[in-house]
């Protein structure tokens, strides 16, 4: 089972077209998937004082977090779709990680740090931005490959060598033809 973690507030966005392309591809190939749509769910990404107090014990107070953990625990693959704003993933996605990837679920630190999501066999990160992938890697501190994949996902137990980062840059100034070509090529980029 694949879990798509989709983070964009506007259903007319290019990110939404990416989501539709991926779900259409999975449907054509009879691949099971489920979607966590953080904005559609009106997920609250901020930690309340009570949540922060219970954070290190892994206790949950938000019913959406319980739902998301159940969805992820039935998955062997994660697909993240999100824009890059100010050189980083959206705050909504960061809040999702903060509130959902809790001790006892995503990691254990009792005898040194140990990621617990080792059952995830593939993770794909699909991003859009006003800058190129090369710019993000060389000028922006490599926020996706270096931080999100090689550190954050790896700390959850997801092997960084099984991850794939697909990026569409200059989304604000490109042509409709370039967007359509990317969408057409996306299933092949995903499979590689």
C-alpha cells in the first residue's frame, strides 16, 4: 500500500496536477494507495502546550494524528508531493512531521536513536519550486536531498538509498508545454 502525503492548499495548482497524474497512474496499474491531504483535512500543524508536554512519550491528542499513523503503518511506500517555499517544505508538512512522527511510532531513543519505519521500502519526494534542483542543492543548503531525505526520513528508519527526489523548477515562469511534458514523463521518473 502506498500513502501519498500531499501538501498544497489550492486544487488548481500544478502540485494538484501532479497528484492527479500519480493517482491516475496508480489506478491504471491497479496499485493500492491512500491519500493524506493535509490542507483538505484542515490539519493543525502547530503543537499545543499539551501536545508538547506529551511529545517525548509519544502520546497523541489529535485524532488526525492517530488516523495518519494508522495509514502509514499499513504502507510500504510513501509519496510526498509538495511545493518548496522559502527554500523549505511548507510549514504544514513540517508540522505534520512534528506531530505524527512521534516516539514509539517513528523512532525509539531508549538505547540510542533507532528509526522504526523500516517497513517503508520506497519513498518518493516530488517537489515544485521557482528555482532549479541544482540551485536548491548548491545555494539553498540542499533542503530536500540533504535534510529531508538523508536526515529526516533516514532518522525515521527509511533508508535514504531507496528514495527518489523528482523536482520541477521554475514553475512560475515555465510554459504550459513544459508542464505537460513533465506530467507525461512523471510516471517514468517515478519508476526509476
